[in-house]
């Protein structure tokens, strides 16, 4: 409450800036200008009035699914570009045609095709994990989530760190299987 001297959650003394009509971020505790709508430090939305709290709104299934598809399209484009560069430096067009013709004629996948599949899989893993870890760990949102005005936060509203974002990325990869 605006008149509280101690935090209701942890019992620590609240900063003096509450009395100075500043908006205090629920996530990081930074004091913001009364006119601010978002925290300058972590980007969380601030309450409308100084001293009040802001209630988090959870993104629904449809919003999160749409954000997932947007991120998938962007990641797919990036993965495609990287694969074209890697595979074109390793194999020329004639070799790729030969691999394709051998597979159609014999029905057997040779080692070069398995190598291309391995390159695709590693590129997919690296791009997906790096994209998700960096964007969520640093900015709290991916491009798809930002397009839908969603942000990944901890249950208390604070920013998700890079380590937790990396764990989330690995969990997404496991979820693909």
C-alpha cells in the first residue's frame, strides 16, 4: 500500500522514494517517474498510480501459439539462410544433384545425405537455443512475443535471467520430441 513502510512479501524496509510519488517497479524495484508507463530498467509495465501495484496478465493459449508460429517462421528463414551458406560451401550443385539422383535410383541414403541432415539438425538446435536464450534472457521477449505484447517474467513479475532462459530453451527442444 502507499502508506506501507515494510514489504508485505519479504519484510524489508521499502525505499523512501515511494513517499516522493515515484512508481516502483514490481519486478526489479527501480524507482520510475510518475509519468512512466514502463520501467526504465527492466521494461515491465508500471501501475497507473504511484504506490499501487500492477497485476500481471497471462498470455492465453492462442496468443502464445501465434507468437510460437511467428518465431518459427523467423527462425526457419534464418536456419534456411545459414544452411544454404554452409551446404553451398561444402557441396557444389552437381554433387547435390548426384546425391539426390542416387537416393531416387537406389532408395539408399548415402553418408553425404546423412551429413546434410546432421548439419540441418545442429543448425536448428543452435539457432533455436541461441535465439530463445538471448532474446528472452536479455529483453524478456522474442520477436513473436513482442508482436503480441507478451513478455516472459518470473511469477513475481521480475525479469527472467539468461540461465533460466537457457533452461527454457532446452525444455522447448525436449518438447519438440
